[in-house]
C-alpha cells in the first residue's frame, strides 16, 4: 500500500517529471493558493493565520511572503484558479518581481468558476460555477494575460459527472486544441463521485493531470488515482488536511495522539500519509501562514509506515459522510 518510510521523504522538492510535452519541476509538495487570494475560505482557524487585516494589499504581501518561503524551501509547483480572487494576479506579480523565468517553476490554474464574493467575508455567494466552452475561452484569456508563458497546466475546476463537462464536445475539442498547441490540460474533481469522474476522464485519453481530494478521512479515490498514475497522468492531491480537520485545530484524537507519540505536528503526519502513496506526484499545501507552510513541509521528514497507517485507518469515513461534513464548513 505504501512506499518505505524513507522513499518519499528522500524525494527532492522540485524534482522534474514530464507534464504534457515538457519536463517540469513538480513534487512532492506544491503550494495551493485557494486560501490566499480572497478574504474568505473554508479552512478551520483561518482567522488566526490571517489576522484582522484582509485588505488586498495585506493578502498580496502575505502571498508573496509564502511564495518566497516556499521557493526558498525548494517548492516549485504553484496552483491557482480564476475563482481564487486575486491569486493569479498575486502569483504573476511575484514571478515578475523575482524575475523567475518560465520553466523554473510549474504553474497550474483552473477554469470553470468565477469569484463573486466582492472581497467580503460574509458574501452570500463566493463563487459561481460555469463549465461552458465560452467560460473556458474567456477565462483562459484572463489567465494568460496574467501568467503568460508561466502557465503550464490548465485544469477543469471541479469536474463532475453531473455537470456534463466531460461529455461536452465543444469543451473537449477546445481542450484538445490547447493540448496540441503545447499546454498541458487536466481536471480537478470533487464530491462523493470523484472516483467515477476520474474513470470517465481516463476513458477520454485527453488529460495530462488529475487533481483529487485524498486524505486520512477520504480515501475513496485510492484505486483510480493509482490507475491514473499508471496511465502517465500527473496526480495532484488537494485538501490533504481536509480543510483543517487534520491539523491541531481539528480535534481528531487518533491523529493528535499519533503525532504526539512521533514528536511531529499533526498536519505533518497527515500530509506524510499522502506522500506515502506511490501514485501521489504532488501534494498541495494550502498554508495561509509561513509557520504553517514550514510545518507542512516537515511532512517530508515523517516516516509513514504500515504500522502508523493501521493506527490511523479508523479515521476513514464513508465518502458520502465526508462530503456532507465538508459541505457544512463555513467560509471565514
């Protein structure tokens, strides 16, 4: 089930592998910007990380500080989306200020959601989903205007079977054209039918990467992500800490006890479980503070083995229950 305790820990941050037509720096840990580009997100304890100032300038400074810390630590994959508020703009300005050339880092972004929160924590609606081909074309133009040649991977944001996006011939043709032009294409999945959505994506034979939720509470995608990896797709894992449930703030006593016995932070232990999966190419940190990022990166030093996995296996929930609980989390 898992690789040996030291195998993944010895993998160097920024190791290059093929993504589409290019050899690019990727794993094993990347930085996701979902919690940084907008004032509200669904992460436990976010107010403690951000403090009271959530102005655009304050979050730009914080994002740049995190990108600096990540880059200095060897992280080379950065993940954004059109719906993450100013995340793409913050990332673009950092790339320009640091004079980082295309190919020195790998940048992924996503289309399909629009940010509608109006820079308010208490907004009634923070994002709206639209997976039409017109949205794909418009948002690709917006993303390209900001990120230019740095953009290496463009992903469908939260593809589901119910959305019909994988059966939309216009969307599939457009993505195939992007791939032919040299841009790697992928999809992210969400919800209790993640596995079935990835299965359908594999049947299409189009995608270079898949991004899915996998963590100690939600393991339902294990088999299909193994097949995706074997088929040559880059596998990116999101929400590895279950939106904060698998941190010191989450109160999962089995994880807290195991972390204490190991002398490690709970988030590092939870992330190490993902790093131990042989199919996981990149695991995203969703850190909103430099301190949290450094704690997340210490997962590379944790020896996750079969004994620890048996100890933490009871944390796993039925997938429907997990996604119901996630749906109850508040934006804060």
